[in-house]
C-alpha cells in the first residue's frame, strides 16, 4: 500500500497495536528524546524572549547563542548536593517528583505527530498508540499528576510546602474541570474520543473555527492547569517561598522542573490536536499535494506547538500575577458556566443538523448570536454592578470626610479612619455645682 493511501487511513484504529516490538521501542525512545529536547529548547527560548522583553541579553555564553545553557543547568542541578529535611516522610518525599515527571511523559503517548510513514521499511503511524477513549486517558493521567504535587507538599513536613500543595491541587482540579468540559464540544463534532480520528475529522476545517469558544476556554484552562503565569501564585516566592517544592533540591527539584515544562508541551500538543488540525498543514501550504504526506506533517505539528509555547512565555513576560481568590473565582464562576452553556448550544445545533432542520452555516450563525448576546448581557450586568460599587464607595468616603465632633455624645471619642476631629485648643471646663467632698465648699 502506498504512503499516500495509508496517510488517508490514519483515523483507522486498526493500524495500532500491530507494530513489531522494535518499532514500539523506537517510538518510545523517540518520544522521550523529543520531550527532553523540547524542554531544553523551551527553557532557553523563555529566558531569551523574556530577556528581550525586559531589555536584557539572556543566556549567550554556553554554546552558540547560549543554546547549551539549559543542558548545563540540568547537569548542575543533578550534581548539586541534596539536602533532605529531618521532618519529611522519606518514602513519599522521594516518590512525589517521580509521579509528576512520569505522568507528564505518559500523556504524550496518544498524541499523533503525523500520518503513516515508513520506519526502516516498516509502515507505522507517527503515534505510539491510540484507542477509542484516548482523550479521556489524557484527562486521567493529568489527574494522577496532581497527586505528585499534593504528596510533595504533605511529605515535606513544613507549613509553606503544605499550603502550596493545597493551593496548586485546588487550582489544577478547578481548571481541569473547565478543560474537560471544553473537550465535549469536540467530541460532539468529531463523533469520537480518539485523537487520530479527531485529527482526521478536521481535514476540511479546523475546530478552532467551528468551536472558537471551546478553544478559548481550553487555552485559558491549560495555563491554569500548568501553574504558569499569571496563574502561578501557588508557587510565587512572595507568597509561599517556592510552593510545594520548597524543601526539594538537586535531582528531585529538577524532576519537578522537568514535569512543568513537559506539561506545557503536552497541553500545547493537545490544543494543536483538538483545535488546530493536528499535524495537518495550514493554508496555503495545504494546497501542496505532498504537505500532509510523509515526514513533513511533523514540521507543521511542532510549529503549532511552538506557537503555543511562545504564548506561555509571552504571558509570563507581560501579565502580573492574579490573586488566588481571583483566578479561582474566574475558573468556577466564568469558565465552567460558560463551558456548560456552550455545550448546550453545540448539542442543540448538532441535533438540529442531524434531523435536517438547519444547515451548518445557519447553525453557526445562530450559536454565535446567542453567545454574543449572553456575553453582552453578562458584561452589562458586570458594568452595572461596578458602577453601583463605585457609588457606594464614594458615599462612604463622603460620609467619612464629614466634620467630626468628638464631644457630640458627651464623652470624647477618637475619630474613625478618614475622619478629622475639629476641636478647639481651649475647651471650656464646667465647674460642678455641688462640693466635691462632703463638708468642702466650692
């Protein structure tokens, strides 16, 4: 069978599970190497880009353009002296970073990197494995990764890591709910939870066009899921020293550091797979007949992934941190309700389309109008509430600035904050009419 014919059949799950053992080992090794190299490049790019944003040079000494600086930092971390506090639970303390790093790598097993290609004469998809519920597998592995953070904070035997672990776990669970809800609209349109079939369903139009609200919700939730700025308060130095990994050093701290950046790559790859057509070439490159055949799709795939990684870095270099209550409120009261409303709109639209009531274009227009009206109403209510709060605050300030008489009640009282006591220096003294002591006249 030719490569072009096999490329069209990537959505067929029968292509998986039939590879030779050496092909599977090559894929596993390839994914591991790709993730480590992308982590090193992401760290280097973050330091260079943020340095440019802040009018600094960034790493430029080790290797050409400082490309080997991340590798040297990793070696330095691994060789540093490890300090283990006395109050830790040693078993859980050692297991926690391993759990975080392992789950970060496992998620990438179901990400399609390209169509069917030939590896040493063996035809195989550029994907380690796939099954009918592979997206649910991604959510399950991400949920297990939270245990690493919780256990790290608890096992450290210190107050700040415990608070950081609780904050991080609560934040990740909250935004993971919004992330999971953003997937539902994709499932309804693709009629599948398989990553390869979702990519195959986007052959004509990407879901970022059809399901733009889901894409916005997912991209927002993935920043909160990875504890990245501006949602990185659980690890902010000014708040909790270093968060859940305060008591970690040397190689164990390097594993947490590696897990964070691997998770960034993974959520970016999921966004590419679910909403940007996966490995399919963007227009106008897609006009070329060989754009989606062979090894070329890997170039388009990682180009999209690096675009998301640049957004991660851009947010860190430009936006200030939010308060913890602000982004928790944003997750529960904005993202999750919006996701539920959008799922209802998509479900009704799919039902009407399948029953032959409306065509796709009319459905999209109706859904867009409903969503815009809802956003406009919410915005108007928020503006009205803000104006009401401003008027109330102004009234309180005016009341506080009124002239205050400390002797109005007969006894001198101190002024409240914002009040000024207008008291004369010469206070009249009233002489008692009766003698102070019995037998003593005034």
